[in-house]
């Protein structure tokens, strides 16, 4: 099978074209995922672009993105496949008249025609090279996690009535986790691991410039710096990249061309979501230079 | 990027690399990372796809295949520095076998450095200071790197074979660079160039420069490490540099940096613990059979008891009393335990906390309604009335007062956690108080941050109290503490 990406640099450039600014680590891991045909497990704080990475990669490749949103109580029927029993019933009833023998019938109703594919099965039976995103995998119970293991390591699904369905092509798989619980060793072992953290100053500025086209370079730089400073303070919930972008958009809409202390404190509620955090940062900034004077 | 212009054929295979990687994996395992065999094979497979000149991607390849936990990243970084540090001739050490193999990679990086730095050999201190100032003012990581190199060459005066640690050289270098002063000068310069800066702008600027200075410091550390590795060999250095993982850091002996990493590690941990316990509750056992509802449900099956209904379980929610010694030696331990207990306070019907040194005070109110646990802890440390005579731990007196004032509140649903090293400064033990507590309470547990082998040595009398406890546990690090708290709920 041909590889999807030539090298790390071209992958980075491709992602940049769709406005995803990947650092070397991110691009390197995606590149390796393709070469080694292994899934990528992405962890990191909320709002740092974990899901977006999968979407952007799909966009770069120009392929479909198949998404499985995980939640507590997710089961086989929702993730892998399900028999379309209503259709099976209809089939049996329509057969009653012409007295077909049971053997023929049961072979008939447990065939592909009556199989409802769910995201995982769809991803591996797709004829085109798709991107599969398994979002927030930490939300499913530990037992359900085991459901993923077969598909992640061998790219196949076993259906008792039909046998094993092997992948036509190997999809590029991304799993994201918000780290609300420790994932099992078995799952981690099968994946490449990528920790996506808050970007550094320069990259965040570029992200803001890319996502908020009307913004001036000067303002973007200030935005990145203020957010960076806020992240240094010990908070309940540090501002995420998406919140930075929202903030930058707000500032542009309100027509600010420069940030000072007052604008910051007035618009803090876009960056921070807890009142205690807002108070803390406002206090921090109002006493900011005081020490130096 | 030093990467892509190397031919892709320069792919690393061969026994030397294999051996180097094996040593590296062994070191990771020695640090405490569980690297499985498949992961090891994955790493070997991954590096085949990487052009060897591309150091950054090489590191990514190893990290992504071998390290599956964010907290372990730092341990990985250190080991990587040691095993795959630059070992070219410019570090004037003989090449040991592996150095040849990686020399291509080295040369590449080295030319980059050289190019960025120009001729940096034989710089005078004045030149270096100017260069340092320049590098910090511009955002040029390559230049920072070369400044770090020159600074180490000029100031650290490293001698081959001399058995001193890296910190000694680091101190020597930093003292000569005088970075605090540089920061002030940078700010003044910015003030001068850009006219009036508001306090707000100053603050931002200071943060930015400070970050670059931290970066420089890391570069200097890395440079020193590289040279030490060159001098002493990877294995020996790896051993000296080995640091415990955050969950294994000893509370009693944590350095300032380790404390910071502990504080960072504890928040996600508490969140995880709370989520796990909640889930356990929800998916745990069912209650007893609900006969009435079962019969009601049978009506829809024509009276056949086809579907059984169960009562919702009423989980037992214990009441928790935390009694913590907050004298200097064990303060950090008390802090983390309180933080953990309050993080899962939803699992208990009530949590009350008491702190003592030689006097005792209830601090429950500080935590209730406090949005910020750090603030609550701060108030505990500053406001609680815990000194009776001289501010040296006196367990006996503290427990006696506790029993007199709060003993009547202890009921059969109360679990008591006592935190402390039981180093009683040779005061009277008064262990009857613990015995009384035990007879009234559901459980009494003792958590001791000292290793078990130190118990009952010197002025430690934990054994005397422990005879009246339902269990005495060693809780030296986050891993042990977490395990205990999880079992409690």
C-alpha cells in the first residue's frame, strides 16, 4: 500500500494549508502513524485542537472522516454493527408463502444485506482510505474499551454469523482522550502516543492570525502574550486555544487595536469560565507593575 | 529544520543503534516506566522510517512509541539527552563506538550551531555578555543554543574525570552570567526603545523575557549534561541524573521543583479519582429485590414474573474526620492528603478536618465553600490556632484536647484518618485517646509519610498509637496516597 505522506515537512505544509499549525512533534507522530499503520492516541487539556487534528488530516488527504463519539454506555450495537432485525422480520414474513426451508433462510437473513454498519465497521469496510476518529475514548467504561482492541491492532472485526471482516484498506485512526481516567495498558500499547499541550507563544500567535483573518499582527501578538501570561497563573481552568481565538475575535469585533489592562479585565469572561479564576487574574493584573515602581 | 535535506537512504539500521536503543529502553525501565516488548519493537520499526539526520523526529519517534503517559515525559527527556546527546569531536572526547554512528547527526547539528554562532571560539566575557543580551532580545533559539555553549565553555571550567555533579558547574556558569541583572537591563532597554510602557505591558514583557531566560538555563543544563556524558559515559550519567516519577516522589524529601510538579500532578489525579469513584458507585451492585415493582411489571407479561426489579442501592457514605499534623516536616504531606480528601468529598456524607502541632484547631470552615483549595490551605497555614506552647509537635496533648472538645461528635459512622509521622519530641503519648476514638468510631486509620523502616525509631511512637488503629499505612508518595483514599470511599 502506498504511504499517504512523503515526509514530515510536506505533511506540516499540508496541514498549514488547511489552517492547522502543527509543531514538529505533532506532524512527526502523524507521519509515523501512517508509516507504521498504527492508531494515534491524542491526550491533552481540553480545547487544544485534538479533534481538529483528525479533521484537518482528513481534509489534507481529501478523504472522508468517520467519527465515533464515545459516551458512557456505548456498546457494540452503536460502535461496531447491528443486525437490522426489522428488515429480517419482513424477510421472514414475505417468505412464509413460498415455504422456503430454514437453512436457506437463516443463511439469507444473516448476510450483508441485513447488517447495519456502525462507525468502526464502516471505517474498515470502506473501499477508500478513510480517517477514523474515536472521540473522547476515556468516556467509555473499561470493559467497552476491549471492544476497540481487535480493530486497533488487526484492523478487523469478527462477527459470529459472518466470520471475520478484514480491512480493505488500513484507515488512519485517531483516538482522543481528555484524561478523565487512565486508559488501559492494552489500549495504550497498541497506539502511538501524542500529548498535545498549549502551543508556545509564537505558534499561538500564528494560530490566531490564521483563524482570525481580520486581526492585525500587532494585536495577535498581544493576544498571545496575554494568554500566555494568564496560563502561568495557577487556575482552575487555564484558557484553551479555542478560547484564545474567541477572545481575539471579540476584540476585533469590538474594534480594539491595542490591549491594555482595562480591556483585558472587561473581556476576561471570554477567556476564563470560573468566577474565582476571573477575580484572581484581574487582581493579578491590577497589581502587575506595582512592584516595579 | 535540519531535517529533510538528508537522503532518506540514510536510515538507521545496524547493530550499534540496536544496542544503543536497548540500553536506552533499559534505562527507561530502571526509572520506572513500563516499556513492553511490543513497544520496544515498535520503536525499532519507527526509527527505520526516519532519516537519521532528523534529530527532532527521531526523538518524537521514540517518545511516541515508548512513553504513553504525560507525566513520564520529563524522565524520557532526561534519558534521551543522556543516551543520544551530541558526541562529536567538538566535545573533545574520544569517540566510543556509538559516537561514529551518530556522528552524521552530530555534524549536521553542529554545522547549524556553528553557522548560527559564527566563530564563537575564544570569546571574551564582554563579547559573550553582548551576545547573550542580543540572543535574549531576539527570539532566536539557535543563537540561545550557541550562547549556552559558549557560556559553559567559558565559565564552567569543567575538568575531565572530576567527580562533581552537574549542579556545581551549572551554578558556576549562572553566577557568571548574572541573569537577574540581564532581565532588568532588557526591560530598561525595552522601556527606552518603545517609550512609555504601561504596567500591564511591562508585566507581559517581563514574562516573555523570563521565559526566554528559563529556556537559556535549560540549554545550559543540557550542555553541561552533554559534556558530562561525554566524560563519564551514558550509563554512569543516567544513574546520577535519574529522578523519580512524580507519583513516586517522596513527600518528605521533595525539592522545590518536585513540589511544583507534584502540585501539577495532583489536580488531574483528584479529578480522575472522583470520576472513578462515581462510576464505581453507579455500576456497582444492585440493591435487594423490589417485590412490589416486580409484580407490577409482570402485569405486562400476563402475570408471568418475567422481569425482576431491584431497589436502588443506598450506598454507605461514611463521615470522615481528618486529623493532620501540619508541623514543618510533614506539612506537605498533610496538604496533599487534605486536597485529595476534599476532591472526593462528594463521596462522603460529611468531611471535617482538624490540624495540630501542639495545639489543635478545626479548619472545616476554611474548606467549605472555598472555591480555591490552595487558598484554603493557605488559610490553614496562617490562621489556624495550632500552637499551644512552643510549636513543636505534641501528639499527646493535641489528641487529648481533640477528645475533650470533639470526642462527642464521633459516632459509629465516622472514619478517622490521622496524618503524621508521630515524632512526638519525647512528650507523653497519651495513647488512651486513640483507644477511646477507636471504641466510638467506625474505623481509625493512621497515615505515615515516613518509610516503614523508620517507624518507632528515635522519637517516633507510631507503634504505640497504631495498636489502637484499624490500620497504619505508609503513604510516602502520591501513588500510595491515592490507593489508600480510593479504598476509603
